[in-house]
């Protein structure tokens, strides 16, 4: 039984080797067909490399400093020793780099970037108008007069439903085809932002403006409470300074009205004394407010995070395109491979039909 099985296995191996040998010999006979296919596809590859527009890559990298995160980390480590856990702090959205990456890819930030005017060469355009021009969407919608003549607003509150719909379409396309945000190294806090597009100026402008918008929003969120406190204190300082000036003017007026009051009439000194009390009180309040304002401004400067840009896009941008030689070689390999598969399948099915007839 074992010998018969070994004999059958040996026959199967011989048949396999013989089949492969016959298949190889058949391919050698058909080498001209494979060569013709490789030549045709190499020419197609060359043509594709000539007519395909290059893609421009605009890269930027940056680091966001978060003071709240570092402070919270120290308190969290201390609290963890006692089994406590902090749910979060005012940093909120920006405590985690992954949140920042998701925020950069949000519709809010991309829509704000698209609505920003930029100078492309000698032409001033909204970024969304530039995108619609090179992406072919404007040409595609040319048959629709409402869309073709649509003018976008920089202020989203003035936006129409149609305008918002177009921006949503552009947002989805950019997120899918053009924009890439991430952290290649999880151990580092460096975030990379990349825009790939057929328009070099758009790629550069979109990358720079998106980073600028996210930076402004980030700083605004981190310093919002402190900034509001500073603004309130400035208003109070201006108000008290105005009252102090009025009180000083009142002292001068009352003194002029009675330049030499009779000592026997003490009531004549009362208006001046009242004004002097107002002056002293407002002076003391103003000193405290100015002191608090200076402390608040120092706290605001301390809480203002640093956004350190490491690399920014510089013209000319990196260009990604299929070269002529690459198009020829890849086309030849693909063409030869496809023709070889076609010939092999034809050879295989011909043998099956021959075996069935015999």
C-alpha cells in the first residue's frame, strides 16, 4: 500500500514537472506576442507619463506646547498614588495630540481655510475658488447656472445653503484626496501636515492657512479666560481713571469758586473736601486695579502657548510624477505579464478540452 502511494506521488511530481516544462516551452514559442504586448503597454506608459499632471506635496511640521497638560500631568501623578483620577481640565480638546489631529481634519477648520482669501501669483482668490478651478468641479458644474456663478463669502454667517453644500463636498474631497495629518512617531510630539494637489500654489497656501487657523484657535482657547479677565480689568482701569480725572477737576473748580474762604464758615470747605475724598478713594482703587492688571497680563503671557513650526512649505514644492523611463519600464512589465497570463490561460483551457476529447 505504501509503495503504491509513493509511486503515485512520484508520477504526480513527474507530471507536474512535465506540465511546467510544456507551459514554459509554449511561452517561448509565443515570445513575439509577449514582446508585442510589452511594447504596446510601454508606449501607453510613456504616454501616460507625458499627459499626467504632476502632484505637488506641501509638507509642514510643528509642535504645540501645552502648559496645562504638563501641570495636569504632575498633579495626576501625585493623585494616582492615592487612587484618584483627574477627569480633565480647561485644556479640554487640546490635552491629547490625537484630538489636535482630529480637529485639524474637522469641517470647521477646513471650511474656514477654504473661505480665506489668498494671493496666487498676481491674482487674489479665495482658496475654495482656486480649488474648484484646478479640481475640475467648476467645469463639471458649468451647466448649472446657480453653481457656476456662485460667489463664496468669507463670513460663514452670510453663507447660503447652496454655499455650505459646495463647501461640504470640497471638504470631503480634500479629506479623502489631498490632506494628510498625523504623528509618524508616537513617542514625539511633532505633528506633520501635508497637502497633495495638482496645483502647486494651492497646496502651499492651503497648508500654511490651515496651520495658521488651527494655531489661532488653539491660542484663543488656551487663553480665553485670562484674556477676558485682562479686558475687564482694562475697562475698569479706564473707568476709574476717568472718575479720578473728574474728581481732580472738581477739586480745582471748587477751589476756584472759593479761593479765600472765610475761616468762620467751615461749610465752604466741604465741597472741596468731598472732592478730595473722591480723589483719594479713586486713586487707591486705581492703584489696586493697575496692580491686578499687570499681574493678569503676566499670567496671560505665561499661559499663551508656543506654537513652534519646524518645517514650512517652500517653493518649488516636492513633485511626484511618473517619469518617462519609469512609465516605459512599468508599462513593459505590466504588458508582458498580462499577455503571459492570457497565453497561459489559453494554453490551460486548450489542454483541458484536448483531454476531454481524448
